[in-house]
C-alpha cells in the first residue's frame, strides 16, 4: 500500500494537470482535475490558494497548506483517513492543494450511516479533536467502494485557539481506545524541534500551530476520554451536511 501511495503522491506532485470543471458547492474555488503521469490518470480535487475566501481568524492564503498538514498527520498516526494530498506550486490556477478524489456515494453521509459504520468513527472523532477541525460536516466523511473511511475538507483546521465544530459527538464521555492513545503519544514524541514530523509540517503550519497540535494530544491523553461539546460556544458546523 505504501508503494502505491508513493506512486500516487509522485503523480500528484509531478503529473500534467487538466482542469475538468469547478465544484460549485464550496465557499472557496475548488476544481475537478485530471492528473496524468507515466501512463496513469487520476481524478483529483484542486484547491488553489488564490481562490480562498479570506477568514478573520485564519491567516490568509493558508487553507490549502492545512489540507496537506491534515494528510501528513493522518499518515504519521497510521490511521490513513485523509486521501493522498500534496501542495502544487505550479497548479493550473496557481499554487494550491491537490488531493486524490475518492469515489463514493454522496447520498450516504453521517446523518444516514448505519449503526455499524457509525461505530467505526472513533478515529475520525479523535482526529478532529486533535487537528482542531472547525468544520466537520456530515458529508465530509466518505466510504469508498471497499468500505474504507476517508475524510475531506481540512482547510480550517490546526488553529492554536479552540475552534472545534463537528457533527460527530457520538462518543462523548467514552474512554479513548488504548491503541489510539498510543498513536497520540508517538505523535507527541515526534513534534519536538528537529523531529521528522515537525520538519514535514513546517512548510504548512507555523510554529505556534505545531506546538498547539502537541498540546491538544497531551490534553487528550491526560483526560483519557472523548470530551463533551463545549458548553459556552457553538460546537456544530453550519450547515451540518
């Protein structure tokens, strides 16, 4: 699987991009593109930095880079939740994130998941707590044809201040599974200055944001459970789907 992932990453980073059309449901410019490399073609999602809507609480021109940071953290944890994602400086409409498109049923989302699939969302809930996801909508959780869980849309994550807004509060109050805690502990150890993970995140997040990622992991391990929604701020995104 790792060899296949590296093949895809190489294609995303070096392949010829052709814009196929624009997705019209998002707040920022998002394009469907075809990437061709070494005889293979991949359908991808391209989010150029120049198409980002300015936000008062996130640094300008930073959302595409946060998409890449989410992929790097997911891969380091070994959870494989975020599709292969790179930052292309030579994108068709300028620099931006380029992510492998996941074939899925768009009508099957969090609000109509069956009970079995909902029970598989603990790593998803913990991932959003860790990266401080400010916009986990129900349609951002995908199941591919093989039943693997994928997460998309991570442009407004990693803020150093609490911004968590998610529809997934199913596990509030439950103990964190030991295997997920072990992954968090390993992440903490590798967020020190000079560590490989820190170095890989440095082009995409500032030092305060990387530190805050580690602090959130430490807090989650210390409490040992999934938190309840914050009582004094809106804990859900809008719209929820």
